């Protein structure tokens, strides 16, 4: 199938760790500074618009966002699923050769523009006519891997049509039952007539993996004595070993999380894709939102948030150093610049203090630039000045507050972060903390229950089990991951006094803006009188209203005898 035909087909149918938690690690201080711009405004009846940094003219359309998940672009990092079930990441650069070890190699140009989710087979190039056994031996001495051609270019790619559910059901219905019971199978290593040397010779001759498997089945003395299910397992093992197939996986957070969970789970703090999806759901991550992210999982959490926001909103990633944070996993999402640049901002913990003083300032740079300096020094000063202005803009956005959620996945004490960031959260905002250990979250849960500004506090443990679904062979997999960590979730609300104060500020802002109308003047006056009253009077009236409501409820619940 040609590249054009495959693209048309894609458009039509595609789419515990051993150590204990260290609670005394150095993290952000537990100071509780007030926002630099005064007290926060309540979420409802907000007279001013929330801070927004996204430019609508530079946002990508839904079709452009989906294309990232449909077709392989040049320069992208692609996760390839191999026949053995393992995955490998490869950088698709023009003119570059991608090696898959014993499964062969291919040119990256053959994969650019092709759709995700399809299976491709690496076919060895035809050997030259004058190539003899001597040249093959020379290639073996040079250290070339299986699947690489003599010219070093790698094999060509062929699109393989995957089996559908209908094909599997048809094969199951056509299966002929046998009387074999695996009783007479003796695993002594002598049942296979085809030796390792013979298989290597077949590979050197350019024989395809499917033909090698057929010869192995024909040369096996015990294959006929196996049951139908045992024969299917035998063929599947040989396919995983000899077929030169791979499948490019879409660069979405589920596949990226699976890749790193299998490769280096300690790098992402043992967060599985089901746990990551629950973190995003608890945080209500959506386009247009404002989120604080404390990422200690190498950019996996930041990438998942950016992917769901689609280039609309604000994400402030808080780092613990002056240098840029280590977000190397973010590159695996292949997010375009229009999605990351206007949304993602980085700030360190020191800059979140109200009295933060940077190492350099505008005044220092201007005075230094006025003196006689070299061109390189002036360029360096201009770069530092641009950095200072960017930090100042991010701090202004941070102290504007009214964030929808704070998402935490790092090794610091959760409560030290929550106390530090609580003043910058809006009403009904979420606090979500993931940890591979239960004890830190239990301690944070107990402290949050004593704070009247947090409600609906819970700790959950995600659970995921994979199943094999085949006709007559549906069962859970024999091995699976034991845990994906634990998730702490809470909602931040405003206290009664703070809510009354914000209501008063809201009324004052309405009066200053001149948005009163004659029909609402009387109602607004009553609200101002309510605000001016002492909090004790308001509390007494609220208690009286609750008692009256309770009495009415008890009266309506009294039922008479049924006739």
C-alpha cells in the first residue's frame, strides 16, 4: 500500500519503592504571605475578568490539534511498540536511520507523514546479485545487526493490516478441536529440528520472519501434540521473536505514561496512567483554566495538563531552583509551540515570596550598560534584562491569584506546599497531591481536616487490571503492577468573614464602575447594610435561620397513619 493510500485509509478509519518517605527533606517554607495585590476576589459575581495570557489569534483549531495525534511529523519523538510487547522511543529526523536492534532498521523519511496506530513491517532490501557468502561474513564481522542491509540504508517499510474483531471471531469459529492434551510433550530441546545456526542462515538469506516461523512449525515434532490454545501461544511466541513489526503510538499522555512507567518508574514517582487521569479529573483541568503545577516527575504532569488545555489558559510550573526545571518528558508529547509558549510559565519558590529581591534589577542593568562595556557584555545585559522582565510578568500573574487548582507530584512535604499556595487559590478550587507513599498523605489529610477552608478531603488508591479478551480465553493477565500510588484531594472554600469582606469589595467595585441600575439599587442597599453589621450579629441570624429550617423540616417529616 502506498503512502497516499495509507493516509486515505487513516482518514477514513483512524480515528513501591523500598525506601520509606522522607518527610524532613528541604522544601518550600511554610510561611503564609498575603498576595501583593490585596485580598482575592470571589469566583461568582466577579466584576473584573480573570487574568488571561492566551492570544486568541494564535490558538490552534481543533483540526490542527488533532493532527498531532494523527500523523507523524518531522522532528517528533515517536514511541514504537515492538512485537515483544516492549516500547522504544525514536527521534524521527529526515535522513536519519532508526535502529530497532534485532528487529531491524529503517529510514526515518519512510515514516514521516504516515499515520499513527498502523503496523509496519521492515522488509530487507534486495541483496546485490554479486553478493556471495564472503560478503555476508564480512558484514557479520563489521557488527551489523539483523535486518540491516548491506548498504547500511536499512529496510523498507510495508503497511500491515491489523486483524479486526471479526477476523478473530472467524478464526475462533473455524478452529478445529483436537484430542491433544499436552500430555506427551517432553521439553528436552530436541523437538525442534531447525537449529539456531539454520535460523541465522535463513535470516542472512533475506527470508522473512513469517517464512521462518512456518519452517519452525513444520520442523517441530511436538506441535501436533499441543492443544489448540497451546498452539496459538507457541505461534505468538515465535512471532514476537522473529517478526520485524512495529507500531507507532500516538503521543498522548496515556502512551507516554505507560512508556516511562515500564522504562523508569522511579523517574515519574510510580504514577500510572490511570492515576494521572484521576489527578487531571480531580483538578478539573480544562481549556481556559488557571493552574499551579509542582512537577517532580520530569514534566509528565505538566505535559498532561498542557495537552488537555489545548493552548488556552495559564499553567505556572513552580521550580525549586533558579535554573529552568527539568521537563525532558515534555518533548515526548510533541506539543506545538502554539500550545506551550502562551500557556506555560515557570517560576521558582523564591520568586513566590512577596519581598523577593532578584539577583539583578533594571536599575543595575541600566547603570552597567551606561558605562563603556564590550558588545558581548551589553548583549548579556540585554538578555538578563529580558529575563528579569519575564520573571516580573510571571510574578504579577502569580500574585493575581484566583487559580482553579494546584496539582502536586513531588518529593516535598505536601502541607508545606499547600500552606504556601493557599492564598492564591480561588473559591471551589482543587488541591490534588499524588504520592507513591500513603503516610505523607495521611498526615496532610489530618491537618487539612482541621482547616475550615478545606472540605471534601479524601485519599484514594487507583487500581488497574489488564485483561486478555479473546474468544474462550478471556482472563486477567498473570502479572500486573501492584500500585500506582495514592491521591489526596480537597476543595478550598472561603471562610465566612473572608466571604463577607469580598462581598463588600465587590459592591464597592460595582459602585465605582457605575454599573448600578435603578431597579437593583434597593437590593444593593440591603446588601451593604448586611455587610456593615458586626459578624456576631450575622452569625446569630444565620443560626436562627438554621433552627427555623430544621423545625420546618422536622414538621414536614411527621407522617400520619396510612388508611
